[in-house]
C-alpha cells in the first residue's frame, strides 16, 4: 500500500520511523496478514541506483533469513518493489546497546557475563552456518527489559565492497562505511581483510570492554581510531575501574590481541574464559596483560607449593652445593636436574599478547547431516566443573545451546538403538527437561510434557558427566517413532567433562499433533530419552 511516507510496500502498513543510518531508514510496521509488528529497513532512494550495492545488500539479507536462534533478530523477508529495496525483520521491543548504556551506564560484571554469553551463542551459531556479521557495534545489539539480548544486521556491511559507495563517489560516504563501525574493527579489517570469525570475536571483545567501562577503548576521528586499532594497546579495564580484577583485564586483553592467532578461537571460548575470570577462577596459562606487571611474590605463601615440596627442593639444592664443593658438581648437577624439574615446577610467566602465540588449538565444529535432515550444532558457554561423586546431582554452572534446524524427513521407520548402561566408562546424560522457551540466563521457560502445535522451537535441557573428546555423542528427534532429525559428532574438548547443555529443534512448517521422543546418544547408544506431546 502507499503510505504517508511515500513507500509502497505490499502487505505492510508503516506506522512510524524508528531509526536512520547512513544508508537506510527503519520503520515500525504491521503485517496485514496477521497483525504482527515488524521493523522494515528501507534503503534510502539515492542509493538504489547503485545496483552492485543493491544486489549485495539483498544477498546478505537473504543469508540472514536462514538464521534461527534465540539471540538473533529474525529476518523474514528481503525484496525490491517499485524501486524500494527493503528488509523485513522481527520488531524488537528493546533498546539498542548504545541507548541502553546511555541510560544505565557501565553494567555490573555478572550482568556483562550474561550479555556476553548470549552474544557468543549467537555468533558461534551464525559462524557454524558460515555467516559472518562483519559490523558488530552498539547499534545492532538489542537488550530487552527482561535481559534477553539479540544481535541484528548480519552481513549487511558486506554489501558495500565493489559498489560506488566503497569508492567514495556517492554523497561523501567514506570508505570506512565499507568496513563497519571503526570503533569495533579488528586490526586485520583495517588493513584490508574481509569479515571473518576472528574479527567478529574481536568486536565482541570491544563490546565487552564497553559494557564494563561505558565506552569503546578507542574514540575520536575515524582515522585516529583506525590507527589505534592497529598500533595502540587499550587501557586495561581494571585501571579504569579498580573494582574489576586484573584477571578480567587479562581476558579482555587477549580477545583484543592485534594478531588473530592470539585471540580465542571461538566466541564461546572467550565467553567461558570471561565468566571464569569474573567468578575468580584462574584461567589457563596463556597470553596475559600487555605492559609491565610486577613479578610474582617469592614468599612461600604466594607460591602455592606444599611445604614438603619446598623442603625437598631445599634438601636437593643443599646436596648439589656439597657436590660442587667436593669437586663433582657437574656430575651432581646432571643427576639432580630431573629431580629439580619435577619437584619445583616453573613459575608461570606473564607475557604480552603480542609476543607468544596462543597454545590453544583452533577447533572447527563439523557435522554430517543425515540424508533426510539438515542440522547445525552450535556450542555456547560451558564452564567445566569438577566431576562429582556418582549419584550426586551436578550443579550446573553454565549452559550450552546446541541448535538444530531441520526439515522433517519422510515417514520411514527409525532404527532403534539399544540402550546401554555403560557405553563410555560411566559417561551419562540425565535430568532431561523439555521447555517451550529459554530465558536470558539460559534457563528453561514453561517446562512441561504437553505443548501446542506451532512453528516454534522446543528445547531439551540436560546435564552431562564423565564426557571425553574420545566419545561421540548425538541426539535424535522422533514423532510417533519416525525420525525427524539425527545428529552425531565427537564430543567437543572445550565443553569439559561435566556441565549443563541444551538443544532445540525447529520444524520446517510446524510441530504436528502426536507423541515425540528425544534420544541422547553416546558412542551410538541411547543413554537417555524424554517424551512430550503436541496437542
């Protein structure tokens, strides 16, 4: 229909303008088919003549339609009609991060952990689908009143390269617009590389810095900010706010390393390390804060060695000294060296992130879908916990989403696996809960056993213990004993041996009435099941 704004967008009634950028305007609109509120991002008319930009814009928006995740703003439609290029997205009754910080100021550490965890889950899910964001900033992150976080505008910055906009020939738009918001750009992006996983993780680190301090580390004229991204080290957050520990600063400093190989390999890995640092758990040895740091105290109390070990080391040193005095020092040194190495472990060094590469291997998750369904597996935050005595309930410390999006298979009988009591040295899944949703803290919403038919994901939460990367694991979704989706893969090393996780499944059309079963497998054997009913 023709609106008072002059745009003809079939099927939608535009109600108000709610935002404007360099290239687009955003409107709140109502979908006439069902009355649902949506937001419509419309490319400004003066840029529609750049056909390369329009083509790339529509391609990027089309890729975002495939993303279905609780922390990603859903994209419903992208189209061009009568010279109007637009994207229809779910309407978010939420404030963008820039507005939210302007109102609330820097956030408490525990709240920052929750926000980062949700953003990391969204990023890892998108990365597993080979979709890079490319322009994470405080204007595309939305925070609802209840704390739920959503990330929007995946890939739209990639519509600029190759167009007139990139060459700066139209309306004074600078080339930096082809890169993204300069305050969040990774050094390699500034130097000409395209969007990639590591650059998105770097931008997440900038957002984390901003959450804790109220502002990105580098601000000012675009050319100054871009130079700082490449050559300058951010001021540590614990210097800006003494209430924040140096360990948290070290975690953020690593994710903001200038060299991509020194950063965390996934967004979830960073979120896990950030949460551990916030809780006061010592991180694994790795690149720490850049700049001068006082050496560790040499008092026996701070070394943390047992008194017996220290005493034994002193005895060995005394023997070595006597050996030197008796003229056989070289022989004694050779004989004692293995003892000294074993008794007195080396004190970990605090090194600059720009000096030593990260020893953590990069892990890329891969899934082989069945012939009847496509599936995507995405890890979220897992904080490893110490395995408990068998029989005790594991207290969950974090949540791992494993997202699946599949097309229902033809009605063919499932091959039932035989339950096994010990398929993998006591490894197990237990405490399964089916829920209709998930909240901002990754806890089940509306758990139950009976749900209404709808094209919405249902979630299964579970606890795991005694898991190992040597094992395979998987999950099967069935309706009336017919397989809807099956996924199997190696247990990711980064998830630890024990913790809490969740998976979800979204049907292509809708959940149909019937009895559903979800089976969890270890090494190909069913170790846990849960059932629910769609009425």
